[in-house]
């Protein structure tokens, strides 16, 4: 009889895990679920697991050093900034993500842009209170003719651009890793970050969180933006310095912001919640009933592949293959 594997879900928001159970049962794996928030909790509950399915819980170097049997870690999503890839690679652990359809993220981005421009949340609340009067929310600008700057022109940034074209806006984007031909192909002007900050009426961020993008928008960048500019972030909270953003919104350096992500998403007393020119949604841009099924299926398949001795389809730390190859010789 083949070995029985233990696959631990460190944390997850999904109501059912029937998809994962069905896939993992084929490789004789038992699924156990926890809701870990801290390093200590992950170590306590998951240290003996053969593989981890992870959403937000921190998979730090300390956690990885305490994993006794783990062959693989799969994240429910694209970003892996909560996983120490270097430590995982050193220990020979495969790390995979799920590259799913980003339609929902692009749609959510557009929803936030339109909500900011048309001041929908504030008008809605006022109307619910019985105040049938739009005049108190003047001025309300027209989206058409505005310059929208897209920071990060990967799959999501390009889908956002496609949706915005119908509104007849001027599109500019910055992404230092792409040649100018890519921007031209999508009928978007490629510029550097400083130019984008200075020219844009609306800025939307679509980058992963790395050492280079951490706090890429801080006081200096916010002060370069137009005084009436709007800022949208559906990428990672760490890309914006929140104390600087708070000051920018409080003191009127920029007009408003819409955030689907925060640096500490479980902090209830974040000062940004106090401001009346901010829209905050709970890290849900990725969500739809369709995307959840894709994500759960992709993560489970990655673990099943690893436990079967195969390479997961969306292996992130490809350097680990050299390490594993050396161990097997």
C-alpha cells in the first residue's frame, strides 16, 4: 500500500474543500484544515505535513526550517510574497502558485475607478439617509478624457487597459521589465514612473510585492501626483506607504483612493478607515464563484503533482530543481 500523505491547509476562506479532497485522494493524501495567523500557529499545526496549501498565513524562514516532511507548498493565488522562496529552495521544497483567469481583478479595478470618479459610495450612503441631493457632492468629473496611468503592465494591467479603452481615456503605463513594443501593441504609451505620476488623473497599481516594489508609492511619489488625482490599488498593500497615503488624503495632496489591499489587512483600527475620501474593499478583487473553483483546483493539482514525484505546472522557485537534482545523484 502506498504511503498516506498529510496535506495541511494553513488557512483559507473557502466554505468547502471538496475539490481539493477529490484531487488529493487520488494520491492517497489526507487533507486537514487550520486557520493559522502566525508563524507559531503554522509550526504548531503543520510542521509534520508532507505538503501545505496556503492562503495568507506567513510561511517564513523560521516556519520552513521547522517543516519536517514538506515536499511542496502551493498558494491559493498568484502572489507568493508571504512565502520565503529562498528558504524553501534551500530546503528543497517546491513552491507553486495558481495562475488563474484575472478577469475578476480587472473588473474590480474598473468598478473602483468608476466608484471614485462618480462618488458612488458617498452618494449611496447619503441617499439611504433620505437626502435626495447630488449637489453636495460637486464637482463630479467625467472619466472620458482623463489620463489613466497603469503601474505594472502584465496580464492584469493589460486587461484593465482593454476595459478602459471604451471610456475614451488616455492610457499610459510603466513597467521597466517590458520593451516599448509591448505598450505599442496594446495602444498604450509606455512611460517611466515619474512621468506617469505627474501626468495621470487616475493611477492604478498592478505589481507583485518585491524588494523593488515595497513602498514604491511613498511621500515623494504622492507629492508628484496631481492635486486632484485618484489612486487605486488592487495589487499588494505593501506597495504603498500607508502613513504617507493617510497624510496625502487628509491634507489634500490627492483627491481620493480606492484600496482592495492594505499592509495589515486584519488591523481594525487602521487610520485610513477614518477618512471619507477612501474606498476600502476586503482583498476581494480576485473573487468570483468561478475564480474560487479555479484556484482550489490549481493549488490541489500542484500538490498532487509534487507528491507524485512530478514538477507542478506553476512552479515558482525553479532554482529548487537544481538542488533536488543534486540530491538525487
